[in-house]
C-alpha cells in the first residue's frame, strides 16, 4: 500500500463531502479512475529518483531537493487541517517531532539510499510489504493476535520478494543488491513503526494535521542533513535534477494524496486499496519504459506472488476484525 493511500485512508473518514459521496455511489467509475491515477502517480517516485541518479547526484542531495520543494505543500496541509482546532501542547510537539524524524525522515532517506543499488521494481515490491510489517510489529510489541491465514499470506508475499531479489542479485553477482534491499526494507520498517505509534497522536491532533506537521519536520531534517554532511557547492546540480525533484514533490507526492482522498470519498477505502494494487505493476512498466529495466519472467512471477499475498493478507485481516 502506498504512502499516498495510507495517508488518505487515515483522513478519509474526517473529510465529509456529502455531495461527492452521493455522486460516487451513482458513478463508481470516477472513483476507480482517481484511485488508479493516484497509484500510478505515486509509483513514479522510484523511477524519478533513478532518473536523477543518472546526473551524478547522491541520495543526500537529491532527498534535500525533493523535501525542500515539498515543504510548502505540507505546511499548507498542516495549516488547512489545523484551522479552528485547539493549540498543540508540548507533549504533542514532542510526539510530532519524534514521528517526523523516526518515521518520514528515516523512511525517506533509507528508501532513496536503497534505490541507488536496486531496481525500481524491486523497491516497490519491498515497500508493498508494509501492511505485513505493521501487523508483525503489533504482534511483537503489543501481543496482538495473528491469524494463520495472515501468516500464510505473508509467507507468500515474502517469497515473491525473495524470488525477485535472488534473480537480481544473481545477475549483479555483488553485495550491492543485498545492501539496497536491506536499506529499502529498513525504510518500510521505519514507516511501519510510524503507523503503529501514531494512533494516539492521530486521535489527539488529527490525521491530516499530523501528516502535514510530521512531514514538515522530516523536510527540515533532510535539509539539515545536507547542510551537515555536504558542502554548499554540492547543491550545484544539473538542471534536470531540479526539475525531477519538483516533479517528485508534486506529481508523486501531493497529487497522489489528493487523488486517493477523492477516490476514498467515492468508493471507500477497501476498494481504493484494491485498485492501488496496480502501483507495483505501473512501477515495473514505467521502469522498463524510462529506465530500460528488463521485465523478466522472474519479475512477473515475484510480483504476482507479492500482490496475491497482500491481497489475501488484507482479506484475512478484514474477516478477523
């Protein structure tokens, strides 16, 4: 499930657009199209990062630009969601900073760093395992019950990732692929921790307001990281890197969140999530088209296993709820 879908699903229940919902009930096609466009737009993030790497930029600098351009968007999001709401306490601000650093900042940095070593298709499959990590953390930290069907579905999806990873590592015959997989898996785990620990904060602060503020903290962290780790001269990058970063911050970050929010209003979170399963597929297609990544039978087989596993996993969770 993409970040866009997770964010929008969290706020979908707080935004009441009666007219829109009524229209969606009569014409679900509009919601399906919005959900599909949101999934495809978000899936382009990895491809854009890989394109930017071709111009000699590193992860620290590229992430700084992406978050710098995204910061105004998230600040506006936080302001809009906080209108008419009560002020935040010191406890709230400490929680927001902690979630921003441990969740969005760390997840983004590990993801960008991992993309330097693995294909965009493999990266998307790993991140798609996020729902399983959330349940695993709930089991480890809080003793929440896991169903046998969920465990079986998890194993199926992880076998899919292992299949694609094994064939990619075999082709490169180096440890770089394993390092990239570990970094991206760390990104997924970091965001899973954010989702598990943000429940209380969502109830106190509000989902959209929390997303805007926590992500703004992450944006500041990425800029500070660049200032601490790189000379200012490192900011002199090719113009293509700037434009790709603007595209990443808008078309692959803000726009997908809006599209998926509108989709949820029309067709609900469950159907929107199922439609979002085209995300990994669109990443593979875009990577083949724009990056020249090869679509192999092993990639297709691994993708099918991951999508089937996550689909069965979410169905088992709904039945057990």
